[in-house]
């Protein structure tokens, strides 16, 4: 779910912290990708006649098709993806939020049954998508596919976005790619949205810069985390009746949730009973993450034979398509040796500084002096 309304709030309050980039601009970049978010996207988007793709045995294959082709697209553009998979959920997440998800799922099942009974195809599609869930099997199959493609993945000890942010802060990768905005709450320096979107949608990549966000909205990291908790996160409830604009005004005025609670009317704006905002804040400040010092990222040659056995023999994908995909991966590796220009050059000084003339030595210097003297003589005459 991420943080409610954070993207719009940043667009309103700190627009200069967001840049729209072409996909191709990430050539040579290593990017940590929230794997579960991607798989969920693929299960929603990669469909035929409104239904998920399936093998002849009735097994879902939408996630594999999405992972295969969109990863190849990144590789062809010189991007080096590393997928990060969720570990165990935090205890805070396994309480109230899970109960609400169960309620929403039950409601979606009820509405889907009604739509099917009435033959309302639009609502059937709508509520079917709400029931999509990423399973352990989906994750395991994607891990196997990535290994065969030669693309690295990491199993996070807890939340994937937190480990993605840790990899960025450690300098292992350039950015976190996810649709959930809580990557920023975990402190990723750069967050990318729409990187794994379908090419057909023609969405520009949105690039959020965390330091610029803090600078433009004039908050500290801790205050930003409190703002995100007020907006609504995965780990606790929110104060009733406080929307995004009021939330940021209150944080700017009072500096922390504790001070806000001291200064608002509890009758108009009641906080949840046994509100676990302190625990949520601690989780964002000190999340359980992968040991970045032990992480070595390597992109290898694809295992064509293994891919054919897995994708064609087991999952009934077209052999020609998988072979063509392998060729594209191999070709992308041959072209990936060229680095980014900004890895080789650094800018120093000012653009307005005067150009320094090259030093002239020896006989050339003597000639210049003689010529200058002659010029002065002629001018005097």
C-alpha cells in the first residue's frame, strides 16, 4: 500500500524534487527493484481476455511473462536490475492491517460473485484484480527465472523496500524502483516509479530525490517519517480527520506527533486506541535490512538450455520467443561494457570562470615576445 497521498503531496509541495526521465536515460545504472510489487503488476496487467495467462495445466504464467520480457527490456537499454524479494512481514504489519485486508478481500469476493451473476464484465475484471495475491510459488518461480536469465536477486530479511533503500544508501545501486512511496520513508536517496510499467503505456519514469524533498518541504528525516505516519502507512492507523495538507502544516508547526497530540482537539481528531506510531517510527528509522557489506551483485550469461526446459517444457512458452529472448540478453551483455559518461568525468570550477590559456615554453615563447614588441613599435610609429 505504501504511504497514502505522498506522491501528490510531494508534487504539490516540492515539485522540483521530481524529474520525469526517459527509460533510456538509466543506461549503465544498477537499480534495486521491489520484486513483489513487480510480480503483482504483472499478474494484474499481463492478461488475455481479462484473465491471467495460464499454461495448458492451468498454472498461472502472467508473472513469468512479465518478468521475462520487462527484464529483457531493461537489459537491452543497459540497465542492470537487481530484484529484492520480501522476507517476513514486520509484526506491526501482521495485526490491524492484515485484518483490514481480509475484510477488503471478502468484500471483493462478494462483489465479484454479484458481477458474475449479472454478467457485468467491467466489474468482473475490476473485482478479479482486487483479489490478486502474490504467492510463495509466484516468488519462487520468478527467482528461478531470474537465475536462469543471469540476473541477480536478493532475499530481504523483512520489507523489500527497506533493503532496497539500504542498498542505495550503501552505494551498491543508484535507485529503488517501486510504485509504493514508502521507499522514501525508509530513506532511499532516489526512488523511481513506472520503471517496470508496460512499454505500451508510454509512461515517463518519475524520479524522486529524497534530499531535495526534505529541503523543499523544510523537514528533517524524523519529521518526514512522522508526516508519513500521519498520512497513513502499513503499520498503524491515523488520526481521524487530518488530511495531507493539515498533516504537513501540523508537522511544520509542532515538529512531532507527540507535540501534535498535545495541541489538537482529541474530540474532533481522535487518535486510534493504543496507537503504535512510536513503533512504526522506529521501524522506519531502524528497519531490518540485508547486510549490504556482504552483497556482491553479478550479472551472468543466460542459461539457454535451462530457460528452454523451464519456460517451454514446463510452462509451455513458445520456444522461438524464449530463444530470441536469450539472444537479446547475450547481445545486451556485449553492449554493457560501455560505462556512463558521468562515471568518468567530474565537473569542477564555475562555468563563468575565465578560460586559462595554455602555457607557452621555449622558442615559441621567445617568438611571441618578439612579435609583441614589433607590434608595439609599429603602433608607436
